[in-house]
C-alpha cells in the first residue's frame, strides 16, 4: 500500500507535537509535585532558559514549537482551578519568565534594525562604487570629463 508523503509527514508531525506536549506536561507536573524525592524545578528552569536561548536560532527549529506548547500548558495550568496551588503558582512564575525574556528579545531586536539598515546602506554604497569602477563606459566618461580644458 502506497502512503502519500504529505499525509505521512503530517501524521508524524502531529505525533511529535503530541509527544512534546506530553513530555512538557509530565515534566512540569514533576516540578509542582511535593511527593517527589528529587527537586525538578532547577532542571525545568534550565530547560526553559535553554529554550529561550535557542528560540530564534535556525539550528534549533523545535525550540519555538516547544516554547509555544509550554506557554499553552502554563496558561491552562494557571487557569485550571482544580490544579494544585503550587503548580498554578509555578506555572505563573514560568509564564512570567518566558514573557519577560521574549519581550526583552523583541525590544533588543527592534533596536538592532537601525544598525542593520545602516549596514545594508553601506554595503549598497560600496557595491555602487565597485560597479562604477568596473564599468568601462563609466571610466571613459570620467576620462573625457577630466580631459576637457
């Protein structure tokens, strides 16, 4: 039986998103549970910081998806009145950390736009100068202008 590649990729992608959501949910629940012998909060905080560090890097395309899933889970945990208060508070704390970092990154990247625009203009100006120097018709025009009495 031949399976359409698009359908195959889509089903695998959906499965990966579901597994990532399950992983994040279990990991977060371990952080909010007081029954655990190991304190998972430092691990989870490091995990969140790693996601925030890699979210805009092309080498880590899954970071954006994981961060988006995490945000949805955190909001659901915080809004669910049936969830333990410790997990609700932890969810709010992590949500604040994520929002603050994303806001900081957005502000700093918007400040870099002016610098990037200046660099682009400088590069274009250099390219214009190079093309003028390499164009023989331009050289001949310049020679004629300078050779006039």
